[in-house]
């Protein structure tokens, strides 16, 4: 009986509206044509969104970055991620206000766009950023492991050659080992 009553109530309840998005006003520069004013406002919106995401991505990278991961690599990953971010699709234009002013030299136009972020896109982008930072961690850890393995093989091979030469080539082997030891991390991180 209770189930039938609950089902009936749910059937006649009005559907819930999604939560209202918080809109932000972004004002473009004053231009001489309406099209230029709109283009200016759109470029200001893109700069605004890019600035927001740059701040968010930097905070996320600082919070997620382990102590052994160089900050330079994390910053480069964030920069690459921001370059691939579809900035124009991250916000929706909620309202538009066009102003026309009369001057001695003619009319000027200014467009203000009210934009709101889509919470679902924001969440997906944050997940993508976290995934990118996790891939960077795994990749860097793999490279550090490769450097350690390369140095170990280099020490074993040079020690073996030194034993075979009975100490006659120690200076040359140390120099070759130093060059090889410097080359292993360069190859691992630049390739």
C-alpha cells in the first residue's frame, strides 16, 4: 500500500529544475562596430576562463604532486593540459548586454557577456587533469627507474672491464663511466 502511494506521489510531483548556475559578467572593450565589440567580449571570456583554469590547475598540481616529482615537470604538464583545454566550450553564455554610445567621431559599442560554468564539464575537466598528473607521475617514476637501472648496468659493466684489464684502464674507465652516467639521465628525460 505504501509503495503504491509513494509511486503515485512521485508520478504527480513536478520535475525538479537543475540548480541555477552562477553567472559572471565579462565586459569587452569599446569598439567601433557591434561585431568587433562582441569579438572583444568573447576574447575576454576566453581569457577569464583560461585564468580560472590556470589557477585551478596550479592548485591541483601542487596538491597532487609527490615530493620526488620535479616542479618543472608538473608545471609543463599543466601548461600542455591548458593548451588542449576547450576554453570556448567550458562556459555557456547566459545573457548578453550591448551598449551603444554616441561620440563626436561616431558611435561606439560595448558588449557584456554573462557566462556560467557547466558543473559537469568542470568535473570532467578536473578528472582529466588528475588523470594527466597521475600519468606524469607514472611516467616520471618509470624514467627514474630507468636511470637507476642504467647506472647499475654501467657500474657492473665498467667494474667487469676494470677487473679484466687488471687495473690498467682505471682512469679511462672512470672517465667513460662519468660520461655514461651523465648520458643516461639525459637520454631518459629528453627522449
